[in-house]
C-alpha cells in the first residue's frame, strides 16, 4: 500500500508453504463464522441468542458488521467437512473438541463473536453461554493463527477511527466494543478480559500516541489493571535522554495515557446505550494517568505518617520524571 502511494513497484514475494497453510486456516475460520452467523439469523433453536441480542439493544446492521453468530449443538463439523476441509484442521483450530475418542463441535449453544486481526482475517472465536453453562465466556485455544495476548477485539474496524481521532479507547468486553461502534464510537477496542499485553500495545503504538482505559469504578487498585497500565507505559514511544534528569529519568514517555472513570456499577456498553453524549463527555474529561496513579498510591498508604509519605514519593517520583511536558512535571511535583 505504501509502495503504491509512493509510486514504487515492489516484487511480490512468493507465497511459502507456511503462508498457504495459514491462508487455509483463515479460510476455515471464515467459513465457520459464516455458518454461525447464518445459524443466528435462521436457526429455530437460536431464539435464545436472538432474544439476548435484542435485550442488549443491538441492531441488524451491527450484527452483520461484526458477523455475530450462534453455535448449535451439532452441525459445524458436517458443514465444514462438506466444504472440503479436514477433521484434523478443525481440531487444530479448536473448532472441534475430542473426549474419550469422540469428536464433537467445541462451541455449543453459545452466542459467537468472530475475532479478527488488524487485516480483518478471522483468527478465532469468543463464545458466550446463553444458559448456566460454565465458563460464561469461552475462547478459541491458542492455535497457529490465534494468540489471545496478541489480538485486540474490534481492531480491524477501529483502526481507521483510532488514526483519525488520535485516540484508542480500551475496554474489556465484546459487547462494550460492539455497542460503542453501533453508536458511532468506532475508536474502541477490547483486551478481551485480560490485562493489556505488550503485543497488544505494539498494535496500538502503530496507530496512535494516545490511549484511554475505560475502567470499572471499583477496579482502581486491581493488580491486573495496574499491570495493564504499566505495560502501556513501557510499550509506548519513549525518547532516550543524553543525560539523566535531576529526578533521575533516562527516558521521556512520548505518549498520553488516561483513565475514563465509569459511573458506579455500569459497564461501557450500558453507559453508551443509556446516554451516548455522557460517554463522549467521560472520554473528553478522562483522568490523566498521573492523577489516577496518585489516587491509587495514596489509597493504599497512610500519608498522614512520614513513612507513608516517603513510600508514596518513592513510587511516584520516577513516574513524574518520565513525563514529556515540563509544565506537567512541575504540576505533579507540587502535588
């Protein structure tokens, strides 16, 4: 694409055997996604899935855009074998499972979320139980084309809006992303319920320098969330300094990380459905990372005591030292 834009002719590299195998696996996943999608639209026993979607306020366009689906008890295996795919390939992709010598459809009676990479290829699936089945959410296992830690849900549809707005909003769940996109908030992606990883941050790093986390209001001190923030700090662009600063910093963080505090007990998709303008306001008024971190540190220490203050300072000074903007550094030093 860049070569075409620059008027340069590239010699197309030859597809290797590994490329051809991967392409076939993508084709299988795509065929499975279409099967699940057709089941959702037409199968009589998908009524519970259709009711759930209706209750969550999703419209027909967004259901098609994200190719939401339904996995019946059986049928996928026969459908894909009839298309010429092999049983061993379906097992390798986690579309089939095996127990006591019996091979069966791995996803059964669940609402299906195809997971696509940044190029739009189906790499795996997320599946939500529609009854009391455990676990509530089930993902494809790690495969040759699916690594949960290296994928952001919705990135294929969000990448343009992230570039355009200069901001990526990170939420936790599939429904948060889908609802956001339905209401025009297309720069939203999900870490799929895990703490953010360096692989996921590398994807965003190529699109923007500004990242906002939409966190549950009770999760300020949650270790996984704090690890995700720390990963973001480590992974985003930094400027190497020729000499350490007075505060001892050897790099400057050339990125903007903020926190979107949500109303008590409300996930992003609920906030957006209830009042899209309220969501926009929350994003615009997101809390700068340093304010959030100061709040977390202070909430875990007794800063009325000298040792509490000393510990807080030890934890916060290195973070302040890395801020790119001198005015911000002065402000937080005073804090």
